[in-house]
């Protein structure tokens, strides 16, 4: 496919629904609906409708007949205008494109958008050209594709957590095109690319607003920010907790609690004011270091000799505050930042220094997943043997044990700023698709506590091994033989009993966690285990949460949470907190945008924040949402490889002004907006 200057690419339909714009014409492309969607041509656009959010619903666009790909190597982005035709639902939609990576394997790139009812916005997908972003073999860089051969484009919902519902997606897509003409150049050689990390942990081969190049830049930025903070005032609607000062006066208990008020769930602050938790996770001085592995020292332009873990943010903070003992000043600044940004909650994994200031309500993680605790044999699931006595005993004294090691836990027991406690994060209960948790129990050795518990239950039900064999279609010689076996039956009888024991395991887990909190701190909220978004709508998990948790917490990596299940969908009528969400883009030298790419610019990212929070605020069950995380991740990745541009501040501690302003707008208006309950623009 040939491109001409200032042309616009439109991928058409055999029906003639999409019209070529600009001075470029080409044969109509091929358009098809995924199984659970319907499409129709309407006045030069395509209307896409589906009621089921599954991966097999959506629209696929392929190159014209006779072609297997498009050459998009001279363009910055793919764009499409999206109109939400619903009058009530916020739309979330993903655009994805496929091309080969440098190893010749097919790779998907994607970006998403949230669109309010009746609104039209442009969805933009950044094209990661190998010629522009490619790095030498074995050296980190942007995940590129061969943009000379883009194979197909699709529109759908990623990681669906919604219930099927009439009109779930009803949108018009128009003016699919490429924008931003580029002049391809050759890829940098290794000698040109290395070193690629400067002393502040930034990508050397890029330029962007607010990039730090010297200690003078750091000090100048700090002086400018302090002038902003000195002139700033907390949102007028807030009381000292960040609750709704001018809202309804409810009973003041001296602690945070939950209430359903006028059809919506809320937190209530210690003074009895309605409280919506607008928070940020992982608030600390610095997070994960840049690992300096042997043979990779040359990646860095400037590195102290013998360094194996480099903390560039610490350098920036020392220069900013003019001392190595900067922590007190720094956390005072952070507290002022939060208020200035309209943030009223310290989310999970915050540092005790910011909590100790007593200015901002906070949540605490009593324990993240503890790999030292008994697990189910060789199971790869992130879960425990909840019947093992060692686990049971640990949970009985969880808070006292944590309080002995962490003074903030002890303080939290009487601190009115403490909202409540999380236990664990993103466990795998083994019921994503076919239930596998009890399969793993049967694969365990005879000494496994969960296996012995399961077989004990079966003895009570069947009395004899022969009765069990008939039901399961097995041939165990006796109960001891069953205990020694590691085979997993496939019969319906086994599956029925496995499902019963699965529910028992889930209940045991949540009961022990609830008791761990309430036996010591009955006045604190048990905030659950932080489900991933696709786990929270699973019946066995949300029913146990309703029974044992004060709040169900879910981490949602999507461009909208507005259509998260509600009581109208059969979901429990209980308060729900979003423990993690974020958006990123590739305009600040980072190698990966995030789990949710939000277009091309920081303005796109800020708009994604506003639309997400609007969708949360109108949902009757949500009581808050916490952004993950405070600071960008390291350029070359944290321990597990994540390297996302997801911070309110970058690695040099410079705030992203667009995102901060968006958060302030939310913080100022969230109480009135939630009470109004309509998806409209902020004032």
C-alpha cells in the first residue's frame, strides 16, 4: 500500500460502509463481526453492538482482498472516532493491532478508551516501529512490531468482568485512519544505543517536557512546585479527613465504617461524614532499584563503582532537599502533594512515614502473599493450604505479630485515620475457567492437611470406599489407597464433590482472615483480598466476600469500571473498593505504557483518569478507587519485569502535571458528582 503526503488511511468494508478520506483511495477492506457481535454500515461508519462482553465479541478489520497486511511504517498512530450510542452506559473499548516482533512471532499492541453516553472521542493506538524504537538484541526497549506488515485490527473488550446485558456495547466507529507522518530512519546500532540510562534513571535517547538533566533542574522544579503547594488550599468540600464537610451528618463513631445512603454505598469518616476514598498506592521515597547485573554496567552513563542496585530517585531527592537526611522534608511534601492533588487516601503499600504524619486516612496490608506458608503440594496456584495448622495458627496472631514488627500496625489499632486492612493480593483461587484447586489437593502427598480434610468429608458422606468408587467411577482399594493416590478423576461425581470442597476452602480462607482482623480490631474494616477484576464476579468468591468481608476489593485494569456487576446483575449489595487501576502512555521515554495504554499524550492519560473516575462515582457499590502507583517503575523493570509509565511522579520525582490536575478536579467534585449520579462532564 502506497502512502502520500498528508493522506488519511481508511480501512473500508466490502459493503462500502467506510469511505476513503484525503487523497488516498484503495480497495475496500474486509470487515467481520466476532461471533457475539452484530455490525452494520451506517452513513460512512460502522455500528458495532454486542450484549456479551466475552472475548469473542467485537469487530475485526482485515486488509483488502489479495493483501495479507498493511504497511503503516511511516505513521505515528492509528486513529478511529468512537461515538457511544448508549444514553445511559459508559462505553469501554479496546483497539488492537497485530504484527510480528523481531523474533518473527505475532504480537498484539493495544490501547483503550472510555466514552460517556452520547459522546464522541478519538481512540489512538501508538505504532511501535522497529526502525524508531528497536533496541539491540538482549537490551531492554519498547516492545516493537514490524509495522510494514500489520496483519489485522480489532475492537473488543479486554479482560471482561461485566455481566451480559442488553446494549452493553452500542457504538459507531468512523474515520479509521493513520495520523502523524514520519520519515523512517535506520535503527541505532548497539554502539549508538549503549549507554541508554542517565544518572537520573531516564532514557538517554529521548526528550520530553520536564526531563531532568542536572541538579539545577531538580532544584528549579522543586522551587516552582513548593510555590504551587504554598498557594494551594485543600478542596473546599473536605473536612480534616477528606470527607464531605458539607454533606449529610451521620453518626460519628470515631472510626471509619460503611453505610448505604440514598441508594449508594459510602464510607463514613470518624466524624460521621460521607467519605469517598480517592487514593494512591505505593507511596514511598523510592521503590524498586535499577538492577546492575554483571556485564551490563555499560548500560549506565554514570554509575558509582561496584553498584549492583542503583536508586536514581534517591539521587534526585538528595539534590532536591540538599541533604541525605531528606526523608522528613520529603514526606511532608508528599502529604501536601496529596491534598493539592485532591487525594484523600493512602492506598496499599504506603510507607509508615506518610501515615505517621496523621494528615491522610490510610489502608494497611497486614500481609501480602506469604510464600513461606503451607501450600498445596506442587501446585502453582497462588493460594494456601488453609487447613494446615501452621496457617491457622499464623492467622490467629496475624495482627499482634505484625504489630511487633511494624509500629504503624500497632498505631493503626487506635488511630482514627486508619480505614482498614487488606490481607493478600490477587490470589488465584483456581476457578478461572475449569475449577482446578481441588485437583491440586488430590495431587498432594498423604500428609497434606487439605487432602486429609477432603477425604475426611468424603468418609462422612459415603461411609464406604465402595460407595465413593461407584459415584466417582474409581477403583480405590480403601481410604488409605485414596489418600496415597495422586490421580484426578474425571467423573461428574468427583466434580460435584470437588465443587463442595472448593466452597469449604474459600469459606475457610475468608473466615480465618476476617477473624484475624475482628478478634483484635473489631472497629476496623476488613477490606478483603484484592481480587483481579475477572475473579470478583465469580459467584463462589463474591458470596464468601459478602459473608465475611466488610468491603470487597478488586483491582480493575480497564478503561472503565462503570459496568462492573451490581445488585441488579445478581451481585451482592455490598461496598466495593477498587484497589488498583492505572493508565500510561509512551511519551516520556519509558519502554512500556502500562496494563492500560491511554492514547499518545499526557493529556490522553489525564482524560482516561477522569472518565474512569466518573464511571466509578456513578456506580452504586463503589466506595473508592486507588491508583497504582505513586511513582513510575524503573526503566528496565522491577523484579518481575514490570516497567510501566504509571506514576503520579516520574523517577526524578517530577509530578505529571496533567494527571495531577485531573485528580484535583475529581477530588474537588466527587461528592456532588456521586450524589448526582449522572455521567456528565465535571463543572
